[in-house]
C-alpha cells in the first residue's frame, strides 16, 4: 500500500509540474502565436482583397461574437471613411471539413469586393477548385442583402462540377456573413469609428 | 564513457539513424527539403537535451515501476513546449512539419536515450549525450534532406543549385525516393565502416 | 462523405506506412518472418482502433470544451500508454493463447508512431465519430497489409545473395521504396 502511494505521489508531482510549466509557456506565447497565425494564414487573403500589405491591415482586427461563434473582422479606412470590410467565416459541409473564407465588401454601397479562401482541406483537383478565380469571381459585385444559393437550389451561384459539397460550403460561409452583417453591421461600423476617432483625436491634438 | 567520448559518440560511432537504427519515421517523413530536416533535427535536439537533463536529475526519485510513464510525461511536456514555440517563432516551418512535431513524442531515440543513458548517468554527462546524439541526428536529417532536395527539386535550402536546363527528378521528394535514399545511404555507410574495420549494422 | 472511398484511400492511396512514413520502426524490426508480422499487424489494428476512439472522445469532450487543445500531444500519449497496459492485462487474463501470440508486441506499440499518428490525423482531418472509426481501422489495416507483404518479400530476400553492406535494414528500406512505388500506382483511384 505504501509503495503504491509512493508511486502515485511521484507521478502526481511530475504531472502537476509539467502542467504548470505548460500553462506558463502557453500563456506567455499565446499572443505571439495568434499574431503569427493571422500573418501567415489570414494575411495573404487580406492582402489580395484590399490590395495592400497585410502588416498594417492585421492590426485592425475586431472579433464579433454571434451566438457561440466569433467572426474575425478586418477593415480598411481611407480619408476618414471605412472603404473595406473583410469578414472571415468557416463554411461547414465541405467534402473534407470546413472551408474558411474571407469576404471583402465595400460598406459604402454594400457590394462584395471579392471572396478569398483562407484555408481548406478539399481534394486537390476537385474540391480545391474553389480556389480558382473563375469560380470565386461569381461573388464579386453581389449585394449581401439576402442569402445566396447554388443554381441547383434555385440560386445564382454555379457549383463546380463534381464538387457540390465544396461549393455548398462556400455558400454556407457566405450566408453566415450575410446574416452576421445584417444584425451587426451598424455595431461594427460604430466600433471602427470609435477606435479610429480615438486615434485621430489624440493624433490631432498632439 | 568519459565526458569527451560522450560528447562525440553521437556524431559517428552511434550516429542516428544510420548506426543506431532508431527514429526512422521523421528521417523519412520530413526530409523532402534540407530546411525541414534541419528544423526537425533542432527540435529533436532540444527535446533530447532537456529530457536527458530532467530524467537524470530525477533518476533517484522515480521508482522503477513507473519509470517509463514518468519519462513519457517529461518527454511529452517538452514536445508540447517545442510545438508552441515553433508556432510562435517559426510558423511556416511548423505548418510544414505538421503532425510530425507532436510525433517527436514517440521518436524511439528520445525514449531510448532516456532509458539507456540518462537513467543511470549524472546530469552533465546526460546533457552531453543528448547534445551529441541530437546533433548527429540533425546532421543526418540535413544530409538526407539536402540530397533529396538537390536531386528532387534542384535547390538547396531554397537556393537554386543547377542551371535551368536541369530537369529535377520529382521521384526523390516523394515517398519511394525517401525509402530508397535512406536505404542506399545506410548501405554506403556500412560499406565505409566495413572498409575501416569498424562494426556495421547487419541485422 | 463516401465511407467506401475513405477505406480505399486510407488502405491503398495514403497508406500509413508507405505514403505517410508512420510506423517504420516496427516495420523494419518485426518483418523478418511472416508469423510475427501477422501478430504485429493484428495488434496494431486492434490497439489503433481502440486508441483512436478514446483519444477522439477525450479530445472532443474534454480538451476542446476547456480550450486545452494544445495539450493533445501529452494527453494522447498518456491515453495510448495506459490503454496498451490495460489491453495487455486484459488479454493476459482472458486468453493465454492470444497473449502468447500478441503479448510481446503490445509494449512496442506504445512507441509505434502509426498509432499516435492515426489518432492525430483523426483530429487534423476533423472526422466525425463514424468516419473516425472507419479511417482508423482501415489505416491500421493498411499498415497490416504493408507489413505482411513486406515480410513475405523479406523471407525471400533472406535466401538471396545481397551485397554484404546492403544486408539487413539497408536492403529492407530499398525494398520498401520499391513497394511504395507500387502503391503510388493506386493514386488517382479515389478522385
């Protein structure tokens, strides 16, 4: 009995020390990991959407919680006006998991600037065709006032032949953004104003 | 073994994975490019040095019956630290290496050194052993990675080494090339050892 | 998702051993004779499927809700090690014959990267419960198939005259390369 207690004690002490060490490392690196992820995973998509270097855009990040999901939102502000919003959403129902997309839109006329794929694990040559510009350009110019759907479901988006699942995941992601923007558009714009006016005021006075 | 021998044995006498046939999976899996090989080697070296250190420090405290379990906890903790650190500082590399970073945990070299060396030697020797074996492993991985990258892609650490007219044989960066390359290297190493009259692997 | 394609894909196209390089230590270690190779193959199928079920449940119902995903490496290896211990004790009590044929392989399986690798791949691919079981069982079956074929080749190899320096692990790796090349012929079957 004493022996077993000894064994358990030693293992317990080793485990708790390791847990403490890991918790410490994790908390001290969490911020950096998030920055790196943003830069390498979201950066390229953001750069293509707004045609600007990602470094400046990534710092302008908002997270909008809706239900149990959170949507990362990035924005572009030129001459006191918000000229671009980029919303990221994970489209469910892809052939092998979620397709994470980023939709860029111009909040002045609510037209879509374009859609970019942030990450996916679809089959190369089939589902991976969602990356093709010829497929994605169907989004450009859409107005996001109502949900989109595939032509086979009576909508306006032509699916990729043989990759209906992947196409549907894209549509799902888009509709999440549509819904999110319908409910939170004003809130997001206000938040951006607040942030940048804070910066502008202090800049002006200085 | 004295200190100097401990510090150098991993570089030739027990060079993993050629003369100490352990840790074949990462040697095959992450050596499509020299950079990946080197990155993996450094990660393994880090884990080896510190796992040997902690296990040697704890060797009188850990009861014999739970020693393997304790080693696994120590090693896995270090691997998670490496995983987090790689994500924070070398993100593209960590994406490239993928699941092979967490798989360092089941790399037999690390558990092997813990059991065969660190559990019965003082701390400074154990750390030297970890450094030596880890360096040897890094050199091997970089070597295999260089051969495969130069022949398979025509570059070395991403720099072009051949004129444009060179047609790289893509076979080398795929799975069959990995097995073939490692097998032939092992054969060469054996032939060389045999000529010098040293022991060589023949099992 | 088509489960049949998943089975074919994980046994042949993305064979865990010949295309994903996982589980090479036992591959070279216990493939000299056909008998032990079969034992190892069966043991891996059994343990790997069980381990995947446990790790999948632990990950989705314990780690994920708590935001502790980063601990998965540590937790998975402990789950696998504990599981292998239990299986060993259980088999020892239940069936002497089975223990004699499988028992010696079980400790080796803890550090078999195929088992840990399959558990990690399940998470990486985001499989649901059914897909996870199908994927784990068929990946492990792919491992068993490869090690079986390989053992048969090596039994022949034993009686042929191989250059001295290439004997043993060296020729085994080259042979594995040729087999891997043959398995590459399956690529494209699932698309």
